[in-house]
């Protein structure tokens, strides 16, 4: 029964759902576009290259997770990030990826170095 689970386990499940909702390149792209402020759906469609029905599905996933919020201006539908922490999370992910990539490069560089023969005595 879920009620018997420790709070840490429940929080882990909620976090996993959050990351799953962001787990598609198109949704990450939408969030990155929205990091600059509210954007009309027509511009999101142009910038992502997604078909309207596909874009609508991705927006629905992000909306249900409350990462984005819709609004209407002059009869046009706009979306914006629901909170600034979404942008912070995207920036943290970029920083993390940079760190991991640098570490991988350093590892590959050491593997690429020629093996030195042990000194013969």
C-alpha cells in the first residue's frame, strides 16, 4: 500500500515522474524556448518543427506536470514556464553535462596515450 511507504520513497517517485515528463528531446526544447518568456504556440511549432498534434501532446505532458502554464493574449494561445526553477534545472543539467563530458574527454585522453614500456634493469 502506497500510504505505508516512507516519505523519501514517495518523494523519489514524484521526482522520477518529473524527470520522465522532461525525458523527451522535444519537451526539453520547448522548455528551453520558454525560458526566455511566454511564447505563442505558433512560434513553438515553428521553432520545434513538430506537427501540431505532436506538439499538443508534448505540451499536455508538461502542463499536467505543471511545468508550463497556458494563457491567452489577443485570442492567441501562449505558454510560459510555471516557475523560474524550471530554467534553473535546465541550466544545472547543462552544467552537469559539461562536467561529465569534460571528465569523459580526460579519461579518453589518458586511454589514448601510448603505453610506456617498463624500464629494464
